[in-house]
C-alpha cells in the first residue's frame, strides 16, 4: 500500500510545472489501473505495510476515490481555460486524494480519525476557493462545524478504547464487545453526521449548491462514504449495545428519507435536488448498516459505490447545463432536448441509475437493503415502498422539467456537448453498469 502512497506524493511536483493539467489526470488514471490489479484477499487485510492495509471495503472505496479525483480534473476544464489558480487546484485535489487514500487504508483507529478529519480541509478549500456565490463562506462554516462538533467525542472514544485494549488496530477490535452507552453514542454520531443522517443533513445541500463542480463531485462521490465506511468498521465492536439502540437510527433514516424525497419535488435548483436525493439514498445505507445483518452490510457497501458514481455524474450534467445557461434554475433549464439531444440520453441513463434501474449497482444495493430491512421488521416495507416510489418520482420530475417544455427565448447562442463532456459522463456510467457483471466480488465475502 505504501508504494501507491509514494506515487501520489511524487505527483506533487507535476502540479507545480506549467501545462501539466492533463498530465496529472493521466497519472491518476495510471495509478487507478495499477491499483486495480492488486490481489485482494476478500476476507482479511492484505497488502500490509506500516499500519496500512486493504480489505474488500477499503479496496472498493480507494478505487472510487482515485476514479472520482481523476474525473474531477476532467470536469474542471473551465479553470484551465481561465487559468484560475490552477496549480493550487491540482495540489488541493492531490492532497485530498492522499487524505482519502490514507483514511481508507489505515489499520490504526487513531490514524483513521486523523485522516478522516484531515480530508475536511481540502474540501473546505474547494468550496470556499472555487465556489460561485458569496454564501459559500457560510456553507463552508456549516460543513466545518457540523463535522467538528461531533468529532471530538469520537476522538475521546478512540482514546478510551486504547486505554482498555492497549491497541488501536481495527483488526483486533473484532474480538471485543463494548456494552457502554456513552462510548456507543460518541463513536456513532460522528459518522451519522458525515453520512449525513436526516436531522443533521443541513450542511450537505448548502455545501453542494455553493461548491464548484469538483467540490460537488468529491462531496457526493466520496465524502458521504466516509461515514458509511466508519460505521462498517466500528459497529463490529459495539454489537451488543447496537441491538438496543439501532432501531432509533433506522426509524429516523427511513422516515427522513421519505420526507426528503417529498422535499426533492419542491426544489427548483438542479444541484439542490440532486443533493437532497443523496440524503434519501444515504438514509437507506444507514438503515442497512444498522440492521447489523449480512444483507445490510453488503447492500450498503454496494449502494455506496453505486451512488458515488451516479450522483457524481448527475452533478456533472447539472454543471454542463450551468456552463451554457449561467443558471441552475429549473425555470430556465427547459427544453434542453431541442439544444442538446445527445445530452438527453445521458440525463436519462444517469437518472434511471439514480432510481435504481437494472443493470446498475444501485439496483443490486437497494435489493439487498430491502432484504435486510424487511427481515429486520416487516413494518419497514411501508417506508421502503414510499421511498422507492418517490425516488422514481423526483428523478422523472428532474428529467422531464429539464429536457421537455418550451425553451427559454433569451438563449441567443448555444453549443452542444463537447467530446470531453461525453467522455466524462461515459466514465461515470460504464463502471456503474459494468460492475454488475462481477457482483460476486461485492456480494460473496465476509
């Protein structure tokens, strides 16, 4: 694992040279293909090196991180055109990827915490530095304080575990089972805010609406997954007490997911709508993890990967429209089928993935999550039906509103998609639909 870390560190000088924008992206893609060819032992940690290791959960999420970071560079071509703090932008992305790589591959609980919090800084830079409206400062503060408020208890919880166990290796924690209320809440809340769970989700739509395209992609693609990854890791040593309290998070997430789905139908900003839909999807993921059963763990992992690709692609589409029209309002983005007929296909493909149509990973994830939740309690069926129905509802609402209707007469010049944009969307869509062919990797482990 250390060799990939060194490759990332040695890419830093590339950012400082002139005209190396695409070179950095190519290097990231190269890193991605090298990492893909790692031999993974599905059951245990492997590829060990100095407190870093990799099992199946880490492997998928690191792969997703490298992929999304390389696509972020591709989506931000406008910065290159305007030469808008390009060097700093590339450095920021590399630093963020370093943090994410270390978060997912750390085997030490404290190292995990350190990088988990460290990834907040570059994200904040992306929102405040390359965002659009002046409100981005407020959005950045929301993101910072929501996360920091609950992360101190997490740190204290980790210290408590170290005091009791004299070790912080995640792998050894599975031999313990702590039955302590305060420890449970201090550990779990930090990840629930990061997911975000309904009630503590307010920072997410704000951050998305104010962030640039790269900020939105990394937020939707990876940042929400940090919470899920943390939960998958820590619930292993909090099993007994989880059985007493987990119903609380499941109820909040399912009812919240339904309420957020209704809220999606009221949005007029495209980015805001996609951001709220992420909250609804993450509600399902939280519920799946909290059922503490096999289907729930697998389904939440698969849905995290699927949602990372799908949501990121949708933000790219919203940005493509925004670059043309200078507005993300659904009142102005109408009749796009007349202007960009080929882009309509991509809207359709990615929105159908968002509502979990076959053959996407989202479908596989949602089927597993529905299995796990219904086996946990048949009453969850009601909320699951509503969430699935409204998920299709707001996806169709977004599609029909943007693609059909009478277009805005004030548009006097227009150009259709360029090849870079089509490639960007293809690279989101292909892994999302092709990975279903190797679903046994995702589903037959533990």
